[in-house]
């Protein structure tokens, strides 16, 4: 894959993952902001049902569009930079496969965080 394809693949994967898990994240946030609530699966299911019936099924994804502003660039950068760092470390620096994957992952995460975190 060339660099643009890696950016598209990483951004698309990040967007898909965040969109699939957005309803769970919304319910999690409701528990985090209400310290009186104790999490149970039954209560979480009732909350999902109540949100869907009162404000519509798609409201479970409320806030997902804004999350994409951060998730897409972050996922794109992690995917692209990991491959670049891994190639550099394994082929040019001669590191072992485990060390090059570890350092490439750390570097990709750090690079993407520095660029995408302000978003």
C-alpha cells in the first residue's frame, strides 16, 4: 500500500470501530457522570432501551460525528506511521522483529497522539 492508501485504511478502520462501539461509549459516559448509579448489565440495557424509545434509535450515536474529527486522523496516522517505523527499524536498524514491532507501535502511538490530540 502507498502512503495515501494507508491513511485511508487507518482512518476508515478507526471510524468504523468508533461508530460500532459508539452506543456502548454513550452508556459508559452516562455512568461516569452519575456517581450514584452502579453499573449492572440490566440497568445498562434499560438505559439503552429508554434512550432509543424516548429520543430515537439513532440518538445512541449522538456525538459520534464530533468524535470522528479526532478518531479518523488518529487512526490514519497510527496505521501509516507504524508501517513506516517498522520498516525503518527492522530493515535499516536491524532490530529483532519483536523489538521493531514494539518500538514502531510506541512511536506510531506517540506520533499520532502529538498530532491528533489537539483535535
